[in-house]
């Protein structure tokens, strides 16, 4: 089983968002529109556009588990993204930690970041890099910006 086999709907409720990106490299990011780190949306959009033709898909995962910073409805989240000119796909609102952790995050969180952290997502905008074969190959903390050289090197290594 790979990440592409995990069922999760898009923000509009259409099923199997990940399977629609099978064979592409994914950068999966739990997002929140009211987070102080929400400025990363723009960098993620730039990354998605710059590397789309190379085979990268950025996938946003709205999550309200950290300071209740994504309380909106799917329509409100979509409106926020439209105003910000965000075009990369978003999943349905999802729990990334705890008893209700989505199977996607059950598959991703065992992977260690550069500091050796595994397990629970620490905050909004934690990033997981998934190979085109559907396996986690990188994890980056919430404060790692989308244009961080280490993240860009990891993305480029997967899409080339």
C-alpha cells in the first residue's frame, strides 16, 4: 500500500484526491488560514507552479487541531484560497494527530525529520515529501519555508 492508495476527499468532497496524483511527487502540508505561518501559502503556490511540469503536486490538508486556526467551513477555506490565489488542491479538513488521526498521517508521521523527530505533527505547515512511488522520503518542520534550500534540494532530487 502506498500514499496514493489512502482514501481522502478533496475540499469539495470528491473522493480519492491522492489517487488522482498517482505517479507524481507530493508535498503534503497541513495548512491553517489563521495561523501566523499562513504566509507560507504563497511560497507553496510558487513551488507548486514552478515544479508542476516536473511532476510535483503540492497538497494542502486543512487542519483545526493547532490553536483552532482553521475553523472555517470548506467554502470559507476555498474563499480564503481564492483571495490568496492558491490553486494547489486541498483535502477535506482532517485530523493529523490523536485518536481521530487520518490514515494518511498514520502513514506519514513515522518518518523522521532532519532532527530525528517522528510521531505527532508539531504545528501547522509541517511538510511531508512523498516520492512518485508513494512513499514518504522527507519531513520538514513547520518553520521550514517552502523556498528553504534543503527542502528545494529534496524536491528536486525527487522530480528529476
